[in-house]
């Protein structure tokens, strides 16, 4: 079976025709790294984007070449946080999501042996526009969408997003949660908004979905948590203990929090092979998937070698590298 990268980013350059116009009209609202990192981090990211990332995000030949080097046969491509464009609201926000999804669909249809895709939805405009665009995107052949851990100050479990989640379950969509940097000032220096903040943001979003009864309302949801689910696999014991002793944690959840791991999938981006082995033990081999975060410098490089060297059984390794993802994307 093919080795499949479930966490592999893509950029559709045509979206810049809308994004650049919006930046000119309201630069104070533009989404950029400057809100999360000091100048030296932002400048370094810009250099990397110009030197390598832009080509790696958009060029199919470069992607295929890099995948061969990483022993990967296929990738599920998805937009990355700078290209969620949640700061662009109204009709322009709907338009840029459509343009993104049209571009991802065309990219994947040009080489379906190597690429499948999930798209973008305009959650910044509310649950109903996001639901409509998800359905349209899946009609183009996409398998679901990626969303941030929050939309501005709004959490994913808030009522305005219910139409989106209902559509995701009805359409049997894959939904990946990819954090958009923790807006917490102590994380500002040392690139901590990424290496510490991103896992923390995913943990908060996923725990809220569990405790709000989200998976009770939508039991058919399949949610992929990037970066190994943040800290959730390591924190679930504490969350579970709180459910045992605190009444407010039981309001929406008749089952213990760990029960809802059946709806969740965790990629292997841990940078620690013993953590992969422990995560498989904790959440189950059927719920761990291969992912890299390509092409960013915080990606899990040589991921197949990494998983094979993590001490899993042959059966567990096959599930993580290919079997689980093959089932998720319908191969």
C-alpha cells in the first residue's frame, strides 16, 4: 500500500489577486506573521518563502521530487494558516475560498496518483457560508477541508458554526484542525507561538469540541488533529480525571472524554520517536496517521524512516504510514 502524507500544504498563487487588493484596502486587518512573532522571525519566514517555500507549496514537480526523497507515494494537500484568509470577510472571503478550492481541485485532478486534496471554507462569514462552500468543494472532488483552531476570538464549538459541522458530518467530510498560532503575548519571542503555541491551540480546540458535546451531536465526524493532537494525548488523563470529579465537565458529555477519541486522528509530528510509540499505545494504532507539515522548517523530515524507527510493530507501522489514511481518503 502507498505511504501517504496526510499533512502536506499547498498554495494557490491566483488567490493573491484577491488578497493583495484586500491588503491595500485595509492593511490593519491583514493576516500576517507580524502579529505573532518579533521582526527577526517574520523576516526569516519571508526569506524562506521566497527562496523555497513558494515553489514547494505550488509546484507539483517539486512536490513529487521531495516526496520521492521522503519515500512518500501520495499526499493529501491542504492550505496552510496564512492562506486561510479569515481576515477577508464578506463576498471577498467567499470568493477567495472558492478560488482556493478550484485551484486545489485542478491541481489534484492533474495527478490523482500522487495528490488528493482538502480545501478551505469561509468560516469567518459563519457556519452557513462555510457549509455551502464545503459542499461545493466536495462536488469538485475534494475530500473535506482544513480549519483553524479558532476564527478570530470565536471557538469552533460556538453556535454560529453548527451549520458547518452538520454539513461536514452529512457529507462525510474529513476536517483537519490546523492551528493558526496562539495569540498569547508570552509566546511572542523565540518562535514559541509555533513550537509551543501551535500544540497548545490544538489542545484547547479539541478539548472544547469534546466537552461541548460536539461528537454527541455529530457522532459521524472524522477530525484530524495536526501536530500529534497538540498536547491532548498527554493531557487526556487529567481531562478524564476532571470529568470524574467536576460536574461542569459532564453537562454535554455522557461518556468519558477518552470515548470521543473514536472521532479523532493524530498525525505523527512529534520530533520524538518514543512519543510516536507512546501515542500509538495511548490513542490506538488505528487513529495515528502519517504527516509531515511540508514544506515548512517545522516539518517532520524523512517521516517514513522516522516512523519505521520508532519501535512500532510491523502491523502498527503499516497502519500509520498507509492503512489508516487509505481508509480515510477512500483508496
